[in-house]
């Protein structure tokens, strides 16, 4: 997660720097002919369902914004609330994290409230550990996965440097091989697969940065 945060900070710094240079110097560059470049970054809070339980994921994202309409960047998310699962009368906690690329579109950015849509494409993993050993690193990796999250919603301009986006969509998870848990007699007592993590979702994104003129 520290590496992803560093990437977001660099993306934001790059977008602001390029925009400032283009405005002040008006020199001939790749983006100077009718294309403005800026950037943003900030926290993301996502609400969904994991293993039949309400889940809250926290993370962040950022991107380089072209003509205040299209953006390209990255994101990272991880579950923050306790997702309990009982295996053989022992309580465990599931952790689900993912990160990757983030691209999207912002329509009529100069309006107070405007439409936005995006697609997050990433990779991650699902781990499980006993609740009583939560403070230790006794993790059992259940599998790696690919995550695609298309979302649509609306964005509110709070100030020239701060926006809030409220979106809804569907998180698609693939690549987790089904994991079956059985008792001493070989009876199936629990299983985990892709469908436990694929879910409708809603998100609040807090964007800080330079959004152009």
C-alpha cells in the first residue's frame, strides 16, 4: 500500500507540474496544442458485500487529467471492517485487497454537479487468519485474483481544488480457485470462490488537486 500511495503522489505532482508549466511558459510541448493536463488524488471509501456480509473498503487513487475530462491513473483498496467466517468452530477473518489501473471520464466538469464514469482494473489477493491471532502474521493466502470495477455516478464541485464523487457499479472478481473446507468426516462445511467477492458496490471518492481553469 505504501508503494501505491507513492505512485498516487507522483501522479498528482506530475499533473500539477505539467499544468503549471504549460500555463506559465506557453512553450511548445506535446500537450500545448489545445490539450490541458492537470491531476488529482485522494481517498476512496467503497461499500459492497463480501461472503454475504456488508463490507467497507478503504483506499485511495489518483490520476492525470486531460482536458478536465479524461483521466488515467491508479488505485488501491483493502477491506477495513471485520469479515467473519467460522471454520471447524474457529472464527477467522477474511481480508480482501486489490489495486491497479484507474481510467475514467468526467462530463461538463464546470457544472456544479456533473456526470462521471470510470473503470478500475486491478489484481489482488484473499487471505484468511484466525481472529485470535489477528495481531500476528499467521495468514493463509486463499488465492490471487483479477478485479474489474465499472462504475457510474455524479461528482460535486466543492471548491476549485476539491470534488466529491458518488458512484455505483459492480465489482467483478475472477481467478480465485474454489477453496473447500471439510470436517473430519469429509463433509463440506464451507467454501470460498469468486462469487463471494463479486458484488454490487457504491463508493465515495474525495478528489484533491488541480482541475484546470
